[in-house]
C-alpha cells in the first residue's frame, strides 16, 4: 500500500515536531531508503548548494548494524528543494543545541540522525517509531519502504530517468514498475500524457 499525496502531507504535518521528522521527510519527498537515511553524515550535505550525496548506508544484521556502500548503482547526488533544505537546517540547529545542553560537543562529521546522546539511531527503531507516528496521525498502516515508494508517485509527470536517479534504481525497468503500479492515478496520468503528445485533427461536429 502507498499513501496518497494528501495522506503523506497529513503524516508529515502530524510528525512535524518529532525528533526524527527530518528523516521521514527525506524518505517521503526524496525517496531515500531507510538505511541510506540512517547512514547520512553531515559531510554528505550541502544545504546552501541544495544537494545531498548518497554513498553509504547502514544495514541491520540481526540487531547488529553495519555501515556499507548502497546497492549497486544506488550511489547518487540528489537535489534538495528549498523546503527540505530548510527542514534539515532546522534539524541540525536543534541537534547542536540538544548536544550542547548535555555537555557534548557536536561533531561536524557525525550522522545526521542520532539518538539524544549522539549515538547512531538504529534502523529497527526508525521502523517501530514510524508505526507509532502513523497511529498518532490516524492513517492507514504502511511500511517505511512504502513511504519511499510514495516519492515516485509524487514525481508524477517527471521524466522517468529523473525518477530513476532520485530513487537509485539500477534499472529504469524497476523504476517504471514502481512508478506506474503504486497508485492507479499515476498510471492513468502517464497514459493521458502519452496520448496528449499525438497531434490530431480537430473532430468535425
């Protein structure tokens, strides 16, 4: 199941004050995988330039975590819209203030999303916490990965290659399958756009 854009907006509004809001915002709007979001470091971001580098991920092995490279073909540079850059900048300001309150000095090379004490946030916690936020928002349950799938639906009308690059798919076929099957209206929009490209003579009454 994938949320409609309206449901995604309702979730983000409901979760706006949550400490991990920026993480779910990134997954929902820029299509990061859970492990890619958890693995982000501040050195991977250029908020003034408006871009984000995806070149590492955190995977879960049992309860143990391992930092590794993303899936083959998934390393990419993502453009950040002004709203997402602002969300990340506000998240950084908040984390710096929280760490200093605890007597800890912020590390410019540390992970973007951490626990209160600055330690890595566990991928499983991201999933479990997402479930709690969904209940809080009163929305139908979906997986964190479905939130990523929803980013493809939000890109309806965008060139397929751009969506492939955003999601880090190794094949445009994978993107096409996701892009046109997650929501029926996306497939219909694609069909209408294709038909609209063919010029036709005006019909006679």
